[in-house]
C-alpha cells in the first residue's frame, strides 16, 4: 500500500548506517590502526594517518557491504517468507518513527521525477497477466517444482482464456445432421456410422437448426416405431453461441445449462460450426479419444520425419506438433495458410514450398483441404533444435 514510502525508508536506513559508520566506526578503527602502526613501524605522523585512514575505511566499507548488505540479501532471497515475517514489524516501526523525514524526502524526489516528465506512483498493482503466470510456470517446471503433466495442465488452463468458440469448433462441413422430417431410423444410422451420440436436427438447411436428437432418445422408442417416428418429434433444444465468445465463458455456460453441444454462428446468423463439451475439455487437457471416436490423430509423425496433419489444425496446434510457427496472417488454419500461399483452391497431390517447409495436399473434402503432409525445412528444423 505504501511502496514508495517503504523503499524510501529502506534507503534512509542504509544511508544512516553508512553515515554512522563513517562518523563513528571509521575514526575509531583509524585511531587503533594508527597506534599499532606507530608501535610496529617507524613512520611519520602523516604517513601513519594516511595508511590508518585507508585501512580503516576499507575495513569498514568491506564489513558494511558484506556483513551489512550482501549477507542479509542472500539470506532474504533464500528465505523470503521467514525474512519478511521477521523484519516487517521492526522495519515498519522504523518507518513510522521517521515518517515525516521520509515523506519530506520522498516528496522532494517526486518533484524531481515530475520535472523530467515521469509521473511517480505511490503503489504498484501486484496482479499478474496470463503471460506472467506462464513464465512463472515455465520457471517452476524448469527447476523441478512442477511435474510435466501439471505444467501442461496449468499452461493449457491459462491459454484457454485466449481462445474463442471458433478456435475449438467442428467446422460446418463436418457437422453430423439430419433433416427434421427424417425418421428415427435415419438418425440411428447416422449415429451408428459416425459414433456420435448427438445428431443435429435442421429444417431445410443447417442455417435453420431445430435442435438435436440424442441416441438415448432413439433407444427409448418402442420397438418397431423407428420408421414411423420423425426426429423432429423427439428433438431437444440446442445452445447457440457467437463465434467470438470466450471459450472459458462457454465452458461455464455449458456446465450451468447442462448442455454438451452448442452451435456456433457468425455475425450474419449463419451456422459456422459446432462445439462439444469434449472439444472444450480437450483444449484444457489435450486431445483424447473415447470409445466412439473413429479418427486418426490431428498430427502424426511419419517414418521419414515428415508430418501428416489435418487441414483444420490451428496455427498454435501446428507449432505445438512440429515445433515450427506459421507466419502471421489472415488465416485460422493450416489449410487457410496453404490456400493463401497458392492463391487458389488446390487439388490432391498439389505441392507448395514455403519458408517453413514443403506442403503436399493428401486429401480434399470437396473444396476444403482435408489432410496435408509437411516436410519441415532444414533451416527451420535447425532453429527449432
């Protein structure tokens, strides 16, 4: 609360000690040394005084710096809590006794600081930004204070605050959906084919979503009624969230409303994707596949040292996998970066060489790049190593 006053008090205390030693200790030690020099050596009074003064000053300064400053500093650094608890009360007592003097000197110093165009501050906020906390976590992990798994979990928790729904969503073309006039048998077939327990239900197209149907709802239907029951009759309400909604807020809202999926829309009301609770949790603890997942990893290291990656991989995920950062630009995925470099929609087998390596399109889904391979450039690999 009184940061500048406390620092000024510490400076005053150090200065008083220095002046006190100079006025009292140095002359006393000098007289002792002069007397010894006069007994041991045949020197003139001037030489004895000069040598005695120099030796006394050196000894006092040495003891003041080592015993009075450096040793306590080392102790305080190695025992910060113990030293703070031990010294806080006597130091505050000292500051309170000399508060008028300290305030006067501090005010004069503030005037000098203002004269050179700097606004002095009486206190400093102790809050830390996410970047500060990440640095602390890295330092703790580097010194063995945090296990690797704990470091990864805590780091991902901080990174979650910088992500939006658009960063974690399944893109529109990959949404599993059926029309509301389809029967339950069609929805069950989609759930069986994809392994998804929740199927989006729409009226006409994906921009007019009615809700979703759960596989449990299908199993609750009486035997023999799948062909005659439309999914629109058993549809549940679905959450909707804007694409720039913060992911940490979305997680809280999904938990509060007990929802496992939410549609993601853009500013025009167009459905651009879908976020599941699993997607959000994977941003927190890393990718995991449950018993219904039927997919290869988003980033796989091949035997020749290249990487097989999904086109929807985000730049930060790409860097985490390959150790190479994508250049900054107006793209949100690796596929977007490749298309921007080519300036055209590629086809399977299309190759493009950039500063970070050689990309090859392995699979397309209509006009979207589905799977890519990348061979990292030797210069980038050396820089990463």
